């Protein structure tokens, strides 16, 4: 994991703002040394939501992130890179995944 993520750290979980207002803290999560997330706090409705999101993400052995294209790639192609949980880029890929698909981030 990257230098910005330390195993066992507790993170606040924020609902990402659409730019119109401040982000809202909705809970707390622990990221363990294997890259798995556990809910450690929040209101009952948000704990259920975060537990579901984290269960889905924890079930994935890897995440994908956008990457540069290979030379000669077809027009309008998207390049992706697979990031394993033990990869130094995992935390950044996790943040992007959480924001893109669930509208939340760790902070």
C-alpha cells in the first residue's frame, strides 16, 4: 500500500460532495494489513450501507484503475491496470474506486 495508508489505520469515511457543499462524515473504517476494510463506527443506516460496500470490495482480489494505452491501441480505447491488494498503488486505486462507484472516500 502507499505511504498514505498504514495497515490498521482508522479512517473517517466521507460522502463525497458534488461541489455544492461540504463533504459529510458518515462513519469510520479500519484498513487492515491485507487491504480489507471493516466498519468501526457510524449511524445505523450508514453502518449497513458501509458494511455492504466493504463486503463487495473485500470480495475482490484486485481492483482496476485507468492506465495509459499501449502503442497502437484502437481509437477510443480505455487502458486499465489491475492492482493487487499488496501493490503500493492499492490505496490510491481503492480511493478512486470508492469515489467513482459509491460516492465515498476515506480521509
